[in-house]
């Protein structure tokens, strides 16, 4: 998740700082799931080349990280009333998103 981006322009060059949070779900050799979350920053250098901005260099900084057991409780009060994501055509996106952009037409599923 990208949170905020700050870019300082200086002619044909620029520098930027990008804050983000990375969420990873890991499976150990014995099949147990854990969540690994990191607070990161990208320290970027850009340059303009023939009218287009390009990355010149990126440095990744880890400000914090935590790992713990992955817990999913569909009965949690904050989840009440929400649709639960599913893999494939049983997911709500097949019936809610109608644009051909999402490539769900012709799936044989009834549109609602």
C-alpha cells in the first residue's frame, strides 16, 4: 500500500520519498501461515530523458517489521455484513463489476 509520495523537482532531475506498507502471508514448511508486515520507504532519484521522467536509482529502507500468526475470523464484528472474497467466479466481482474491462463477461455466470 502506497501511503504518500513527496517529490522535489530540480530541473532535469528530481528526488522522491515514498512511504508504503507491505503485507505478506507466509507459509512455513509445516503449512502454518503467518503474516509479515513491513513499513518501508523508497528513496528515489529520477531524471528527465528526452522529455520523459525515468527512475535513475531506488534505495529501499525498512523502518519497521513485525511477524505473527495469521488469523482469519469471518465471525468478527468488523466483518459482519461484508461479502467474503472467493477464488474464481464465486467472487462478488463477477456479479458486481459489469465493465468488460474486468473480463468477466462470457463467464457463464448470471449478471446481477
